C-alpha cells in the first residue's frame, strides 16, 4: 500500500505515520510539507497512491480549495481529511468537497482510523496479511503466525509456531503507540522484554526473541495454552491447591523482586498455566525497575487493577515489593473463597475500601490461614511480609 501525508505540522505528519506503520509496516509512506506558494506540486503523481491523508487547513485554505483541486486531478486516490478545529459543519464541508472520510485531529483513534482505511481499500481484516508478514519478519523467518489470540488497546498477541519443530509460541506486538500513552507506553513495553529476559524461574514466562522496528516492538515468548487463573476462579479452589498456586506465585515474585523489579499489576488474569499444570507470571507491561524511580511511568499516576491494588498504589504513592505482596494476598483470598476481598460500585470505591475497610475474614475451616492473610493485606506496609521469601517461609510451616 502507498500513502501520502500532507500537513503543515511535522509532528502530526509523524503521528499519522505511526498509525500507518504500526498496522502496515511494509507500506510505502511519503510525507509532504506544503509551502504557501505550492501546497502540492502539479508534478506529484497521484495515480500511484492508495490513500492521501490531508491536514486542514493548509496555510490559509479554510474552504477546502486544495481538496477540491486534488479531486479534479487525474488518478486522485481517496482523501482522508484531518481537521485541526473541526465540528460537524466542517465535516460536512469536507465531504462535500470530495473527502472520503473526516477526522478531528485531536480525536483520532487508531482502531477507527485503521477500520476506515480498510473499508475504503476494501481490505478485510481477516484477509490482511501485512501483520502476519511483519510478525514473520520480526522472528527472522523461523516461525509462522497461525492466529491472533488477543487484541488490546496497547498490544496484540498472536499464536505462532516454529517451522522446524512446530513448537507454539506467543508473539506480542505493540500496535497502538500513537494514541494515549505514546512513547511512554512504548518504553514500558520495551521494559517487559528487558525485565523478563534477566529472570530465570520456572514460574516466570520465558522470552525467546525481540524485534524492534522504528516505533513498534515485537516479543516472542512462551505460549501458555492452558488459560489463566482468572478463568479458574468462578468458585473457591481446594485449600491445598490454592496454597500450591500461592507458593508458585510467591516463588516468581521472589525471583523478580531479587532482580530489582516490581510487577505492579499482579492479578489472576496475569497468571497463566502451562499444559503440565504449572503456572507462570506474565505481563510486566506495568512493571517498574526499583532504581528507575518513575522516570518512565511518571509520578501521580495510577497503574494496575483496583481489585488487587495495594492502598499505596491506589493513592498513587510510591510502591515497593510489599505492594506486590498485598496484591498476592488479594489473589490468595479469592482462591480460598471464590470472592474478591474488597468490592464496591466504582473503582474509586474499591480503592477506598482497600485502605479503610476491615480486613476480610476466612471461614472457620480456614482460620489457620487467617494470620498469613492478615499480614499480606495489612494496610500499612510495615505490617506485611517484608519480602516474598519471608512469605514463602511462613507458608512452608503450614502442614
């Protein structure tokens, strides 16, 4: 596919380029910085283009004169207009002038833009092989992509297999860099590889490969095909099974903490199972190295999931390894009871209850575990287990 981006603002041209490159890495993308004397030279051949992305206004062209003249040129492709200060009246004027689609500049969203381009180009997402090509290329041709298994706001995950042995792997692609989060989200994504690659533990997901191209990244990791812990918590687990899982989670946390890493988004959905029944901790996209001090994630921002969030994290205060231990306490309670320890009608209500509500109580048959749970869920960090190793040592004393 061939795209041409025309806009006065070089930063916005780059932003549109990001959107296109993330979805179609092999596309030919040209940028044209218009001048007041010649917004678009007559010598520019339009017939070879699939789509023209046109900023508005260009110079003092408030009435879409440029768009009208482009549409009269031979072979002009569909034109998408991106207006700096737009409303429904500007949208109508753009469409009357010949635009195929219209977007207010400040409200462009990746998925909507890509869907509009596919619709205009008559490209079905299921038939679009460009993602598969970049996946294959990023893995140096050693593996082939089978299917997309997850699509989120910041990334997608594909199932792939090695051509030589047929071994299944998961292939994670950062695909939403241009929207909210920007380069900060990309930096956090790159940390995921750097963090996990340093850790060797049976309960931490294995990383095989990393590919980086311009402003998108690819991580090839162990495929965990037996589902997540979240899928197994429709009801309480048997106590011995819950404790076995807690031991594996605690071991994984001890390993990452001793590498100087905080997970910061520990929850059942980020605990996955292998076919042999063992579990692995995944998704360090919100992780933060202890010595980075929030240089990337910034201060005063809340990351994580409220149901499993420590009181300090919920109030955007500094976190440490005891914050992950608190999250693990929330998971342990849910495994033992089938219920989350704190619930409310809103996320902020959940955050408030983590800090102010009485600590949850276990059933009579589980009272021997209450002291461990109370320490894990202590509001003040000084009252919790200070390390994951300390928690594991206490857990080992339970017969």
